[in-house]
């Protein structure tokens, strides 16, 4: 507890820690979206013609689609012509080692505490860092290559592993899936590609840090992870953005594929700029994340800690196609200030003996608005499928809101599903008990909230769990009372 | 869920004209300007907005197609429903079991005094037909009729208000406790003449309990044996004054040819107490909306339900419990038993508005799937804008435990007996709240009979 | 009464009973003892017809009728009764209702007349009195919220009521303290009769202090490796199962 208290001390007034802007010359396309912009992006990224056509098809589809309006979120209409769809730090070409990266960029990552450098060798984390739209550096690539793991930016993967990428890209989240997925397919500029070969346990945690830096840019990264038979990978994703008055759009797509006996563990700590206390500025985080447990006994586990963004709209989902496949979703989401989050998951049970677990912990403070929206579908052929869902909401203050919208569809009589949801506030008794043992109100709240989230933090890799707890404390700073 | 909603024109069905009254000017109470006005507002709403399709969130699991496929007619010529000798006997049977009650019988949505019993009503209690009250003393319903029902969000309620002409009125004065239950029996025959299009009825009931008044209402929907196709589109408007207490049992026991829609709009003032139990067993296609609005603090609402769905039935229960003021409590418990090709939908929403502190609300929905082709879609929702609340919901879908089945078989019961016994055991905690005893027995017998003849 | 010959049974692909022979005569009490995992409960479950076991060879007859081909309820109709080690809870199922349905199902199968409500209540009350059980038991759901001791007493109560020809008591002593054990044993002894046989499955000798068996059999690795009188139980208590397995191996 004392460590947390120390964090409080030096974090007082540090509302959004990562709100600085890095002065780097960027190569940015003028705002606007049309077929020419898409061709330009594709050309800049030296993509095969096949890819250019794929993007254009997605763009044409997007033009036909209305923006979704079913989520419990409110924002002014987004002017998609006012966004710049490509921004790259200027001297990107041909980076051979970290020494060649702009020192100011490295400095930025250091400020963010990103494990790019030497110290992190010990932490055994391989990092792909995406700055605005472009993947800047991928560490440990050679070491990973020794065991056959491909870990690179998706742009490189499209160039160097075209056949492999095109076989899977868009098969889990088709470009026509939804409005933002279509937009992403048309304009995505970078992201991460991971391939784990058969019977390989990825020797280290893989990690990507995303940062939006340039003004008026959108970020549209795309991640594709393929875990071949019997393989294992744990992937971490962290996100930050500078403090700006206007809203910036982040519309990412993540696709995961797990073959027979493969396991993918995907962890996110999302701390995009949430806007100021009056709701000015902040990131619109409209993300489509979906994994398919294609093989028998495969497993996909999503863990997310969502503390940032003005608006979060994301539903990391699992299609449990293989027999005995397992899907998991563990989430902590915090909304404070004027933040809005509509988040949850979909568990689609298709195979026999498929199991899924959903644990969602929502914390709303101040004027924060939050909804859990989830779907559990047990198809007619999913014999003996099991689901357990637990959704808990904690309310702090009388102007916040927490909603639960679960959809449960069962078409198989051998299914067993249980769904529980509770909404409550921190009880005066709990607070009094802690305070009577000498804790300040803020420490007491922090302790109770951490306890509330424990089940989810336990799913995070160790370093991330520490970071997540710290983030949670910062997020709730000043939100109490 | 993730697909976007297309434009509003594509997501409605047009309202079939024949479902509306053919003689709107002659409807009860239309000599009063305000009543006529309220009816025309409702009519406008349902005509302009149309009927929902599955693209409408509240109807995503329940399609109106089978309803629309029937050419229901709201105002059939009198001879269609003239009760002949044969139907007379059938009605007598449908009235069983005879209960010690004040009884109002509606035959095909029309008040039938010859079967009703309203003698010796204590003073301070008025029970009458809606048609009579609207025509003779409409002022008595000024606070209830069209005042509580939400026509903007419930198209079938709007349709009912635009076309209703009869139903039940219960008005109980302040401080009066009515010991003997009131019974409301909907007996339907369907079209007795095969060549004629089936009827759609719009019974409308207004119930107002004064301050501290107490009453018990038993509402049953039954069909005569060999009833034809028909549709009941019932609306209840219930206003509970401060500290009023209403116990309300609703039994939907209609034939498998019946279509059934209910919109129950309940408004509760300070300290009032409502407890309802909803039994759904009959009908080919049914949709029930139970809507509660708290307008005073310290009020309590309980809604319980049991649905038994098989034989290609579709049964849909929607609950909308709006805690708009502080310090109220609500408890919702629904259980479902599904077999055959039955499909059930449960959609329950607890809304806690921004200032509704100290709300205590709990919703549970448990489902038992007994066979291969049954389907359950359940959607318990919490929508909460206040922090000092205790709200929860729990949902389960499961099947009979093989260990339990084996235990019963090892004691000599057949598999079918064991299944019946365990299914009734599953439903027991809901059914115990059903009184009087004869009703309880009637429901249990019906469940047993249904499960005995069911295919699994 | 009961005749088991060369019985082999699997759980999944694993054989648990490796050719078991046992004869129980009318009015006899046989104790089946053995270490954990020896197949005691499997034997009880196979005889009563629980799912999940496959009989691969051998036979089991009750008064000349092949049990193994029958549904569980048909075995009950023939007079087989299993007192469960872990009786399941049946929430919402009233005990009286359950017992009346069970007893009448058995009587019907035997061609006897069914009890009406009054006669049935009289019978139940009489059995309760004999077993010193409280009438409140009748109003509660079957086993629901019962303590471990109450569940076992309820099993014995059912046995008294259903009057089986062969009762199998599966680890009836497990989880009971000495007082509860005595009450249960008294109940069992009250059910003894020259027409009723019992198979008492237990891990410990102490139950046999209260229920005196005519024969004791030791089950190990899915076979009866030794049979004897009640003194065999005492010897086991003193020297443990390791001893008897050793002795048997040497003999083999």
C-alpha cells in the first residue's frame, strides 16, 4: 500500500502523464479521404497491387455504410474529411538499429517508460513501437527469428510475407464487418504482424506501443497474430497520446487466429488521452478486436485495462470454432471526467465442449458513462458448451452511470451458461473500516478498487499488472469525494 | 449486435388497417373531446411509426411475421362471435375452476354480464365494464384511461387505445380493503365460422386503488375447447395511490391457436406495493410487456413469472422497471421451461434514474432447456445513473442434472416422471406465490399434462 | 437373492471391476470393505444402473432377474435400493410428494394398489416414529439444505418406506460423527428382516460395530480378494489394507 501512496504523492496534479507533444518533423498527408489518398498510402508503403485493390474495395464498401448508432455513447458527427490519414516521423527509411532512431523519439518512449532499451533486455520483452502511423523499431527481431517467430510491422509483412498475410488478413474481421473496420481496412498505415510456427513457445512476451503524436491525424493500425498448431504467444499492447483540444480518431483492427492446441494471450493497457475534465479533446477509440479459435483445444484470452480515451467502443471477441476451444475476456474499464465507454465481448460457441469466461469490472466516477455490452451465443451444434459471465460495476459519485446489456442466445440443450451482474458503490462501511485502521479516504478507495479489479489484474503479465494498478490509481486521483 | 441499424423506413411493418376499429367514432367515450383526442394521438402514432421488425432492438428476437400472416379483423360482424349452444357449454368448461370471487367475464373481449358475478360489492368499490363507464361516467377514469399507458414506445398499446371499446374497470376508494379476490376471465372462442377471418380483440382494463386500498386480482386468459384462431391485444392501466396494495396473478392458458399480446402499464405512488405473478403456458405466439413506473418513494414492485414453452410456441416477456425516484425496491424473478421447438425471449430492463438513490433492484432469469430444438434468448439489462444503489441480475441456462434424474429413477420413478418432478421443482419457488390453491393446482396440472405429452 | 458372476465394468476405457463374484442370500448382511479406489462405489453404481459405466462381461441377478439389462427404476421396482454416499439435493421437490410418487410407482410395478394420501401419511408418520425422525422432514424439499447427517437419515428413512429386498448402503458412514452414525445404524438395524438382504459398503470398520455383518468381503483392484466373517473386519482395522494385499499377493 505504501508504494501506492508514494505514487499518489508524486502524481498529484499530474492529470494525464503522457500529455506531452514531441517536436518531430512529420511527413503528413493533407486531411481528406478519397481513392487517391488510399492509392497514395498504398504506394508509400510499397504494397503489392493486390493489397491496393483490397483497400479500395473496403473503401467503396465503407462509403455505403452508415455510422453505427446503437452504442450508448454520444459524440458530434465525425468529419472524416478533416482527418489526415497518414503521418510518419520524417526520417523513417532504413532503420537498422536503435541508434539510428531519432533520439527525441527514443526520449519520448523513455518518458513513456516503454521498454525499448537495454534495461528491457532483462525484462525479456520484444517491442514494436508504432508512432502515429508508422512502425518505428522492432527489437529482438533476430532472436525471435532463430525460433522461426515472425514479429514485424504489418507493412513489412505485407511486403516480405505477402502470401502468408493475404491468406489471413480480413478473414476474422472482414472489411465489411462494420463501419470502422471498413475504414481501417481502407486506410490502415501500420501495425503488427506476428506468426508463431508450429509447436513453438514464443520465448518472450511480444509488445507493441502505440502513440498518436501529430495533430489532426487519425491512427488506424492493424494487428494480425497467427499462432500455428501447438504454439503459445503472449502479446502486450500499450497506448498513449498527447494532450490536444480536438478529438482524434483511433480505429484499429486486431485479428487473432489460433490453430489446434495453440494459445494466444492478448493484453492491452489503453491509456489514450481522455480529454480534459470538461470533455474537450481526447481520443475516440473505435476498435474491432476478434480472435478465432480455429483449431481444437485452442485458446484465446483477452485482458484489457481501459483507462484512457474520451470514447471507447470495443468488443474483443472469440469465435470458438474448434472443439474444446477456450475463450476468455477479462476487462477493467475506468471512466471519469466526461469519458464514455461501451465495451464488452462476444463469445460465439460453435464447437463442442467450448468454454468461455467473461469477467468485466467497470468503474465509473464523476460524469463517466459506461456500458458493458456482451453477447454469448451457443449455436445448435455446440454440445456441452459452457459460459460463465460476471459483470460488476462500481459507481463513485452521483453523476456517473453504469449499464449492463448482455445478450444471451442459447440453441443447444446441453449448454450451461450463467450470467451475474451487480452494480454498487463503495460502501460507507468498507471505507470506515479502512479509515479506522489508519488509511486516508483516497488510499482506502484505491485499495477497495484494486481489490474489485484483482481478478482481472491477475490475468496480466507481471510488469503490466503493476503498471495497470498504477494507472488505475492515477485515473481515480481526484475522482473521489 | 455489431451491425448498424439501417434507415427507419426499412425497419417497420405497415399497420394492417383491419386491425383497427372499423367504426372509430362509435367507440366508447368518444363523445368526450379529451378521450377522442387521446385516441387519435394513439392512432396517429401507430400509423406513422408502424409496427416493429426484428431490426428494432425491443423486437430483435421476436418476428411479427406469423402475426401479420393472419388477416385479423378488429370488428367482425356480430354473427361470427354469436355464442351458440355448443360454445355455451365450452364456455362453462373454460370457466373452471370456480373460485370464490367477484367475477367479470369477457367473452371475445366483450363484457358478458350473464357469466359475471358482481353482487354484494362493499361500498367504495366499483367494478364495471369499460364500455359502461366510458359512456356513462367517463370522468371517473380521468386519472387512468390513456393517462398511464405509454403509447409512444409500445405500438400495440397505441393500437389498443385507438380501437378499444370494452374491458374491466376497478375503482377502489381510499382505505378500502377488498377481502374477496376479483377475477377477470378472458374467454375466447376464435372465429367459430372457419370461412371468416379471425378476430383481433383489444380489451382495455383500468384499475385504480385509492390511498391505502388493498385488493387482489386474478386474471385468466382461456380459450374454449377447439377454439379457432384469434388474437388478444390486451392493455392494463393500473394506478396505485399511496400505500395501496395490489396482488395480481396473470395466467395465460390459451389454446395453441391463439396469439396474445399484453401491455401492462403500472404506476406506483409513494409506499405502494404491487406483486404480480405471470404464468405463460398457452398461445402459439405471445408477447407480454410489463412496464412499471415509480412516481413516489418507498414503493415496492415484484414481478414473478413462469413460462412453459414447447410445440413450436414463441413466448416473449419484456420487463421495463423504471426507478425514477429514490428509495424504491423491485424484485423480478422469471423462470422458463423449454422443450420441443419452443422459443422463449426474456428481456428485462432495470432503469435507475439520476436521482433515484437507495434503489434496491434485483432481477433473475433461469431457464431449463429440456430438448434439442428449443431456443432461449435472454437479455437482462441494468441501466444505472445513480451511485447509491444495490442492483443485480443473474441469468442461467441449463438442463436437468443427470445425478438428480438418476436419484429419482433409483427410487422407482420413470424418466418421464423424474423429468416432470424436477421441472416442477425448478419452478416451485415461483409457483408458491400463486394463490388460491385451486389455481395453483390448475397450473401444476397443466404443466404436468403438457410435459407428459411432450416430445423431447 | 443377489448373484454376481465374473462382473467386469469400465469407466471410459479403464476397467475398474476385473471379474467380481459375490452371492448374497436372503436376510444376510454383507460388508464390502476396501481401500479408496478399489471399486466399491463402482460396484454399487453398476448394480443400481447409473450412467457412465460399461459392463463388459459377467452377470448380476436379483432373484433370478438380470439386473444389468434394466433401467434404474425397473431395478428399484424389483426391490433394489441404493442409499447414496452423496444424496443429491432436489430444490423445489417436496419430500412427501417425492416419496409418495416413488412408493406408488414401485407398488404399481408390483401389481399392488396405490396408497391414497391419508394412508400414505399414516405410513410415513409410523416410519418416522420408528426411526425417531422429525415430521418437519416431510415438508422440506428432498435433501435441500440438509446437513450431512440429515441426508443420510433421509436415505435410511426412504429405505424403511420403500421396503426393498436388497439395500446397498454406499459409504453411509462417511462424514458422520459418532452420534449421527449411531442414529443411522439404529435405523438400518430397524430395517433388518429375514426377507431383506443388505450390502454395506464401507472403508472403515467402525460402522460394523453398529451394523453387525454376517460376512465381510475385501475388495481390492476390482476383485474380491478375501472373504470371511465379521472378525475379518477387526483384523483389517488392526493391520490395514496393505497387509491383506500383501498376503494375497504372496498367496497368488
